[in-house]
């Protein structure tokens, strides 16, 4: 496994793998790797890809009051995890490689960025779409793997790929959870023990929404209330949003006819956590 930091290295190594007949799978990450990231890598392995993991804490997707500076950057441990997982190549550029002096091109995906994370974090998806398109152009992967943990991000990338005719396949990967239900996240390390316990309210809320739908509730306001009441009952939790939306357009819906997405963002102390669950339809 090689660890490289420059675009030129990618241009040397990846075409060589393609010449040997390999498909190339890209797993974009911000590092601080956990089992959730490894499940993306495992999917790439199942597809037989030459696996490229990018590790880059992308400054353009963080707002001015967000955690860019304090975001964990345990590069050596990440490299070890990738080696053990059978990754072929790590791309870990410094900020200047991705955004050199004079950089000035950004990708704005319309519509699907208006709500949820897009509303709470202005400019976030502009940064995400920009860095992901740059990674696609640098790696030229056959497939790229994205976790459903960041469900809206997945939809934004799918739309960008469609709209800009980017030639690759986007592979969605289900959310990996701790045994008690907390969705794995690099930000979980910020949680103090009592906050870690309080964070379980997110999964409880999603399950309660699922149960309500299972027992025949069709009114999305009632489902939203069931979920938000559970978060409100947790003293350390503060709701950013609890939303019931269409899983494709992410637009709010009033009445359930098919599958819905229950998505939430909740602050536990100073830590902002997101989670979601697809409910109804065949789920
Ligand atoms: P991040 O490093 O947080 O930017 O995440 C990199 C990729 O891993 C994104 O596609 C995430 O959606 C995915 N990911 C993060 N946590 C999980 C999880 N718990 N389950 C599945 N995928 C995840």
C-alpha cells in the first residue's frame, strides 16, 4: 500500500492499475477512520476494486464556527487501519495541494442542498461537491463509495454526477452502528461519557418513528412529533432538526404513501450529531 500526497502520484499509480485490468474504487474520507469507513472499504473489496482511500479534512465544507481546527487527524493510525483492511493506495494531500493559491472554482448543486444540512450549514455542500468532484477528476475511479449516514451528501453527489455527466458509479453503503445503536462517526470521540449515553436518544427516536409507521401512522407530523418528543426528553440533547422527507427529493411530505426518510441533527453538549433511517415501503 502506498501513501501519496500529490496529484502526480495518483496519475502515475492509478493508470497503471487500470492497465492491469483493475477497476478503481474511491472511498473519500476525512480520516479518523472507524468501522463505518471500513465497511465502505469492504464493499470496494467485494467488487474487486483497486481501492483508493482519500484522507482530507476539507476546509471548504466547514463553516466559520465549526470544528475544522479540532477535527481529529490521527493519520498514522488511519494508515495502519487501511493497510489491515487491504487498501491499495491512500491519497492524503495537504490543503495547498487541493486549494493552491489562486484557487477559485466551486460546484453548487441546486435543490437537494436547500434543506436539512444545507439549511443548517450554509456553504457546506458547496465545499463537499467541490472537493468530491476534484477527487473524482484526480482519481478517475470506476466507482465511489458513500455512506448513507450522510444521506443528503449521497443525494447531492448523485445529482452532481448526473448533472455534470461524470462517468462513474456511486455506491451507497448502509449506516454502520455501535452495538447499542449509535451511528459510528469520527465526531463520537468528542462525547463525554454522559453525552455518549444521551446520544442514544437519536437511535431511539428513529426507531420510535419506524414503529409508528409500522403500526399504521400515515401523518408525517405525528411521526415527526414521536421522534422529536424522544429527543426533547433527553436533557443533554438539543434538536437542530427532526424531519420526515421524501428519500429522493428530500422535500417534506405530509402523508405517507411509500418509503420515507426520517433525518435528524441533534446537539449533545458541543457535539453535533446526525442520523437517519429509511422507513416504510419494503423496510
Ligand atoms: P467522513 O470521514 O465522516 O467524511 O465519512 C467518509 C465516508 O464514510 C462518508 O461517505 C460517510 O457517509 C461514511 N460513513 C461515516 N460514518 C459511517 C457509518 N457509521 N456508516 C456508514 N458509512 C459511514
